C-alpha cells in the first residue's frame, strides 16, 4: 500500500504562465514535482516544502523532464532523449528514437522499473513558437505504464481508444 498523500500549502505563482505545460513527474525521493512548458522549451522543478521553483531553458521544445539515478535529468527534446546537467544547464544527446525530422517527442513516462516510455508526434510548433497544423497522422497524447509489468498503454489525439503497447519495454 502506498503512503497516504500529504496536503501541502499552495505553491507560489510562477513568474509567467506556461504556454503548454505538460509531462508532470513526481520525484518521490526529492519530494519534488517536475514538468515542462513544451512550447517555450523550459523545464521546471518545484519543491513544495520550500516553495522553490527551478527553471531550465532548453535548446528545443521539450515534452518531459525526469531525474535520473545518476543525478542528472533526462529530457525529451524535439530530436530525442538528452541528459541535462542541472548545475550548468548543458544537454548531451542520449538517443534518438524517431529519425523523422518532421516529428518531435510528445508524451513520456518512467515506469515502476525506471524505464522511459516515449511517444512522438508531428512537430506542430513552428520556429516562432506558435503552433502549426498537424500532419494527418495521430499524436501520442497520453501514456501509462503497468505498475507491476513491462507493458504500457497509449492514447492518441485522433482516437478515444487506448492502445496497448505492441512492444515490451527494453525490447
């Protein structure tokens, strides 16, 4: 059974609103909330106990930011998965799961075993940080992973039906 959630005071207001805030990830060990503003290419970390909010400006649109066991942060950027050094803000490529330059990362999650599940979609964010029409194919818009197993489930913007993953994590 998981520990009972605690009620925390309302966190401080952000200096500005997110254009498209997504990818929330709760870091149990640090008791901190991570999320991104996809359009403005920013990653955030909120520590509710202190009210501290840290922000990193990233080199491209970003759909997720999650701390790794090495002390850095895994970020899903337009062209793939990168490591972010939280002290310097520098990023280094880790892998590029989708070679199509017209796509970008979209939704990602860490499963209970620590594996990253990542979806991609047509890149609908222009160089001026405004959205552009999507190409015809659907976008992965939400994901979930099994608590005790290696499979995931995806939903897409063009379909109300969740799709079970056709791949096993790590395969």
